[in-house]
């Protein structure tokens, strides 16, 4: 009960500190059209991934987690499971590392190509996410602050400002920074997007993301793409 109460307080405090920003005209309608198209065209791929995950260890196909959304609201995100079942309960909520023992065999392939993110198309259809925006972060996620200290993501500078827009499948930070970059640096890139968001920028980032996925370089990509 104490944990539920503290989480509720954190959510209320976060919403009180965030000022939402207006999105570019047509951003939401274009998100919906692209999400529907990808779901229809990619349905055979979704079915194949479902069968492969189930075949490997018999665990759940989808990974569900409550994450921060626009305005400090929270929502439940959907992803294809790439880690062993119940990894959050066994190891705690933390980002994956290189050669992470939690990641399954099929999970490595899915993460390299970004295919584990496909179920989040449902979050886009529900208006909780966009194709482009700061990454949706787990509530109370533990991160390294770049100085060797472990802190919750809510205590990293820039966290609240990045909640001014909808989170996205891809972002400036995910494309131009390595996965193990310090959260403070990732948030700095997120704030650049918040200040300069546009449909032209979204189109460029979506195109780059498809290129990275096609090459299977999400886990090993260089800083320049």
C-alpha cells in the first residue's frame, strides 16, 4: 500500500510541474495514418514474431509497463518481450546493457532491428505516443547519472521539460547517441526536439530510423548515421 501511495504522489507532483506544448499541425493525423498502414502491411511479421517468442521459452509474447507520457500522465506501453519472463521482478527496472544476460536469443534480433517496438503502434493509435518524440521512460527507472551514481530517472536534470510533448518510437537521442550515453546528455537532445519540433524534422528522423532498422544496427550503430 505504501508503494502505491508514493507512486500516486509522484505522478501528481510530476503533472503539476509539466507544461504541455502544442504539436505541429497534422502531426497526430499523420501518426495515425502511418501506424494503421504499418499494422496492416506488417501483420504477417507480427504473427511470425509472436510464434518465435512463444516457441523459445513459452513465456508471454508482450511486455507491458507503465511509463511517463505527455504532461506527466502515465500510460501502459506494449512491446514484444525481448528479455526472460518477469525480468523486472527478478532484476529490477533498468536499461539493457551490452551482452545483457536478461535478453533472449530472439530478443537480440528484435532489438537490433527495432522490431520489439512494433506493438507500440497501438499506443500511437490511442494517442499516447507519436512516431517521433522523447523516449517513453519507466516510472522509477534506475539509471546511472554519468558520475557513477544510481538515481531514479525523475531526478535527472531535464526530465520534466521533456514531458511537454508525446513520447515517440524514435528520437534525436536514440538515433545520434549510443544506448549507454548518460541520461543527462540524452535529455539535452530531447530538449532540442521539444524546442524545434516540426513535421520536416519528424520525417527525417523516421527515415533514418527505418534505415537503421533495415541494417539491424540499433544495438551496435555508430554515432554517425
